[in-house]
C-alpha cells in the first residue's frame, strides 16, 4: 500500500494542488498513526475498539488507514481507547 502511495505521489508531484493534497495525506496519516498507537497502548484489538464504538472491525481498519474520517469519529475512537481527543494548533 505504501509503495502505491509513493508511486502516486511521484506521478502527481508538480501538478496543481499537489502541495495541498500532500498536506491532507500527511495529516490523515498522522491522525491514523496516533489512533492506532492509542489502541495498542490500551492493549485493545481492532475488534474490541469496534465493539466499543458500535461498529465493525473493518471500519476501525479504515480509520487506522486514515480514510477521510470526521472529528466526531476520531473522538469516538479515542473514547473507545479510554483516551480524550485534544486538538492543538501550532
């Protein structure tokens, strides 16, 4: 998956909107990575998070891949991990 993303990035580099798209993907990756880390730190599986969120394991997997998720979903995921969502603008 990462290889495909890198190849897509090479193909789109220099095109109009590339920088904006790159920032979007980087932010989605960062959020997804932090959510997955919170789950692992809590010692929970994707299936357990899904149960706590009232969804399926496949949805949790998509969330952890950075699939266009809302702040509400991020907050629900954090809550399922026993964490609290905090937003910092720097």
